[in-house]
C-alpha cells in the first residue's frame, strides 16, 4: 500500500490501469490534510509532466473531515482538454490511497492565473525546457508588446516570439537567437 | 418575458456563437496557410468550444428539461440556434477569416468584460475566465487586420473586400433586442449603448491603422441570428457537426 509522501513513479497510464483497486488494508482515516496535499503533489500534469497539479495551482482546496473528502480543482483554460484527465488522475491517486469515493469539484471562480504556479513549479518548468510565465498577469495590456522571455536552455534574453500559440493552449512558441534552440513559453494569463 | 427567460435565451446566444465560430475555425484544421497559424486557429477554436460548454451547462440547468450541454449543442436544429450571423459565415480567404474573427472578438471582448461584473455570480465566473482568452484572441485578430490592410497591394485589396463582405453582419453585434435590454437592466449584460460605442471605437481605431475604410453606418444590416433566422450556411455547419449524434443518438463508445 502506498504511504503518504511516497514518490509515485507510475505513469498516467499505469494509474488508469490500476483504477478500481482500492487497497483493502488502507487507512485513509489516519491521513491529515497535509498528507493529502502531499499525495496530490505526486499527480503530474499529463501535458507538462515535469510539474504537479498542486505546483500548477490547479488544486484549489482540500476539504477533509476524516470521513468525507472533496477536492476543488480549477481548469487552466476554458477548453483545456486535459481537465477531465486531470480530475480522473486525482481521483485514481486518492483511491489508491484508500479513499473510496473522493469528490472532485470543478470551480471556475476565481479564474486560474499563472500567478498561482509555485516558484518551485516555475523552476521545474524551466529545467524541463519550458520558459516559465514572467511577471504578473494583471500587468497584461490588450494591445501591448510581448515581454522579454529568457531562453530556458542558455538563459539569453535575445529571444523572439515565433507564434503566440504553441502545442497546447497554455504555451507560446519562441526561438533563442543566441543558442538557436526553439522553446515553449508558458503564457502569462 | 421574465428575467429568467431572458437569461436562458441570452446564455444560448453566447454558447451558440462560441460553438459555431469554433466549428468554423476547425474546418481549417489540416489546411491552414501556415503551421503556426493552424496552431493559433485551433487554440482559439478550443477556447471557444470550452467557453460554449460552460455556457451550455449553465443554460441546461436553467432550462431544466432533461437536456444536458451535449444535447443542447447536438440536438437542436438551425431555427433553434441563436448564434450571431457573423459566426456562421464561411472562412473564404484568410482576410475574411481574420476579419470575421476581429469583428467578433471586439464584440466578444467588450461583452465579456461587462459580463465579468455581472450580478449573476455564475455568469461572472464563466465570463472572467473567458475574458482572459478573448483578450489574446482580439490582440491576434487585430494584428492580422492591420498587417493585411497595411501590407501589400493585394493583401490590402483582399482585406478591404473582407470588410465590405462582412460589414452587413456587424449591425447585429451592436443592435440590442428585448432580451439584450432585459439582461442589461438586470445588471448582467452590457449596456447596449456602451457596447456599441466601445465596439465602434475599437473597430474604427484598428481599421484606420490598417488603412481600411469601414462600411457606412446606415448600411443595410442582416439580423435575425439571435432569433433563429439564419443565413443558408448554418444548416450545412450543423449537418456536419451533429452527424454522429443524429446518426447514433446517445452513443457512448466511439
């Protein structure tokens, strides 16, 4: 039985295959709210597996009274196709820890912002090769110029935007003029 | 009309406009003029379809007749659709695609900005989220209108043609009907006069920078989308979009 805090090295597919296997001897009633946060911190974003759903700010709240568990999650973008999968991955991780019937609520308010990505999450994005969002979403202007983005590979600020839209809704496409590598930028919203 | 009836109607308009424009943009999947443009178009389409679902879900709860978001999207016929006529117009060349997007985005941006402060919390929450997305949609489409309008001789000619072709559908964006008035009065939707002034102000500014001439203010305007009277294009869009649900109702395994 996985213990809270154990590093979960299984892939998303493994977790899906392991569904409906609630360990018979699990004692979720012994877990604290902090344990549950630690557990959720092991659930990775399926599109950006370098960071967890907690680090991305997708998990908004944990309500745990020792008997009933409910988790508030918020989608990054209105049409993010990973939303359902993320909810499913969270439910699977909780079931694997012995929670039989975790309740996952989707909340839209307040709207998700890149400001909620933790500093640790931002650093993990950079190491993964994705430039983390820069600055605060509140400073974005409607018709403003694109910000200066540092290359996640060589650190140069001599970069240029190739496209405001990248492989997923949350990313833009950039290129470094120093090391010539293309890279993704996690857009600030 | 009661306020609740007006809200149901208004939510369907928001949802249907998002849904139909999203579907239109998806027609370009696999055949956009450049790879980056394709990603951008599909990203915008994805945002719009996601927003449509949020609006449909709320509408379904209020309508409360057993239909869910999917049934509202896939089981209503053209005369029940409440989208703006602008959103159902064909893609044509890229000037028309981006011109349509710009006229819509400008309307969408100011509408959502107002809805984000709605007295109805659910509406405000969905709109606040959608507004972040509509902001970069508008940034992108206005950049394209300027680039094409103030570009080469040919791109200018095509962009001006696009403005001329689409102008007749802009009146519907800024002409309120009873529903719009009721929704504004309820403190939910935008004040129609303000929306009109904001839209016209931005459109004039961008078209001027793009060296383009807007249509006449007293031009004949096609309206009726909000009441289910559509151009001939909508039926074809729905025929394709709804095929699977019509052929295999309630199919759950693909």
